[in-house]
C-alpha cells in the first residue's frame, strides 16, 4: 500500500488563494514637494515686486552705474525681470528641468546683489535669506525635476 500524497488543502475562502497574481500599479506622476512649492511662491512674490517696482520707477527713471535710464527703459527693465521671475515660477510649479536651473541662477544673482548692499538692514537680511532658501530648495529637489 502506497502512502497518500500530500496535497495542499483546498482554499476555504478567497483570502487563502495564493495563486492569484496582484498587478503592480503604474508609477504616478511626480508630486511637487512643499519646499519646491514654497520656492515657486517666493519667486512669484519677487516677480510681482519687480513688476510693481518697474511701474513705480517709470515716473522717476533709474540711474544705473552712472548711466541714467529713461522712464520707459526703467519700466521695461522691471517688467522683463518680472516676466522672467514669473515664467521661472510657472516652470517650477510644472517641475520643468529648465526652471530648476534658472531658479538657482536667479537665487544666486539675488544673493550676490544682496551681498553688495549689506548696509540695507533688515531688507538686506531678508533678501539674502529668501534667495538662499530658493537655491537650497531647488538644489535638494533635483530628482523631482527629472525628465519623464
């Protein structure tokens, strides 16, 4: 007489069926982290400030490096800089790789400009901190900006 074959017991319910394959979900879209969103908001605020300053300086003109700019040129410069800031912020919100590099460059230029006006008091300190934050936020969030 032969010994009985050992068989796996029949599953009692659907939770005991181990032969069922579970599909792996597809990777979802990259999500923007809070620090990247904050850096984008900071750039929006800076862009709006540049736009307002460009419009406000239209009345007085600007003296830059010994050269006096006309009122129209001053307003144009302010609005162009504002447009660059706002376009960069939009790219950061959409996690575009070019916006990360441009945001770091804008932050670096702002940091350098802040260092040249060290006698400005609190406004200089806040400018330095805000630009350093933008650089840090975009530098540490590199994987979010990878091309898909």
